[in-house]
C-alpha cells in the first residue's frame, strides 16, 4: 500500500504526477485559507505532509499519529517546533540551494526599487502628476559603488554579495555568527560587527534565519545606528525586525527607506501602519517566487518526502534532525 500524503498547496502538474507514483495524494484544492481544524482532520491519516510555512507544533502532531515526515517547500524552517517533532519521531526537510539566486535577485529588486523609488514614482505617473519642471523631488540614490551590509552570510547572502561586488561594484561588508573567509576573499567582503555594519552601510540587507537569537534583532537601537541616508531591506523573516521600531525610524526620517518582502504577520493587514509611508516598498513574500524556482523547490520537497517515507535519508534533511 502506498503511503498517504497530504499537500496543503498547489504543486506543478509534473510534480503531482511524480509524487502520485510513490504515494496516495490528498491535495488541498478547496481554495481559501485552510483552517486548523480542517488541517488536523486531513492529517489524521497522513504518513507525510508537504507544506510551505504551516506551523508544526505539538497540537498538530497529536492530530497526526501516523506522520513520519514534514517536507517544507522553503529553505526557512522556523515554522518547525523541532523539539516537538523529535519527541514524536517526525523528521523535517527543506529546500536549500535551489532558491539562492532567485531570492538574491529579489533583494536587488527591492534595493533598486527603494533607492530609485520605482513603485512610488510609478504611482506618481499613473496619478497624472508628472509635469515639466519635476526635478529633485523625484531623485533617488545610487546602488552602484555604495556600501552594502549583509546580515547573515549564508548561501543567499553570498549570492547577494556576488551581485553587489561584481554587478554593482559595491563595497561588501557582512555580519555573521561565524566568519566566512572564503566569502571574504571571493567578494572582497569585510567582516564587521553588527554595530559597525549598521553605522557604515548604505544598504542593510537582512538575511539571517529566524531563530530565538535573531528574533527582533533589528530594534530601535539598531535602526538608530543606521545612517539617515540608508535603506533597510528584509528578505528573510519579518520577525527578525521590531516593526514598530522600523515604522518610527522611517516616519521620523532616521533612515531613508525600506524594502520589505516579509512581515511579522502574513498576509500583511491592509491597514498596517507601514503601508502609510511612501518610503516603504512592500511585496507579498515572493523571495523565491519565480515559476521555475518554485517548480524546482516543489520537486526537491517531493524527493525529500519520498526518500524519507522509504526510510532513506532525504537529500535535504533539516540539520537539527541529522544524527
Ligand atoms: C518560501 C521562503 O517559498 O524558502 C523560504 O524560506 O521564505 C520562501 O522561499 C515560502 O515560505 C513559501 O510560502
């Protein structure tokens, strides 16, 4: 008998087809948000679960007595309660590597978009405000030759550093828990402490994964250290930032702008204070969202799941589950 697998999002047809050769698939097709109750019900008979950001905690695990593996279509796995999963003997997998370049591209889209005020000025033109005599009121700042400070020099951090150094001739500096001598050499990157990074960078790019140490890592004090001309970019997780402190820094002109792909609460409420500010560029968590990359991620997640259900070590087992 094939193992039972629940998938809580749509997958590319070729991935569905491949998966159905190996398991009995139950796909969430009803549209709209899946409720906690419906999810628990659908997981009650599942051996495997493919998801992208669903919180996996004790309550959910209790509702899924047969579950062996949760395969996340994401590199981040802060939605896993690792201890609860370990206690229940459920392993977690993720999809690193395949999205690095795509997320790095989006970091640059936000940097360029914020620096040159792309969305704001698109609205300006559409609203019929473009007139002869427009000048400094529309000016932005340069990305090329500026100093970029990368918080979190992992794989995506390196992809950002590469673009910064070789595409935009930027000075690269970074802060990370551990030094990365090879990255320093490759991108002529300087390792600095967080305070130095904040006070000397023109662009501060948050790429640290969300952990208990990085939660609210950017608060009032950190924003106050940034240059008033600097731009803050977040393509990691919203909870690494104290959004009230960010709002205050932007509103009071303590920093120039922000480009944000991620938020504490997603989807972002349409009435969120950050949306009142014209110096904020927002996206609905699309870092890895190109058609091609999402298919590759789904395929990787499917392979992880099938390997785990066969009792093999999945290609991308989350590090905490490696023995
Ligand atoms: C995910 C992400 O695709 O990989 C991650 O950690 O944040 C995205 O690339 C996203 O979580 C899907 O909803």
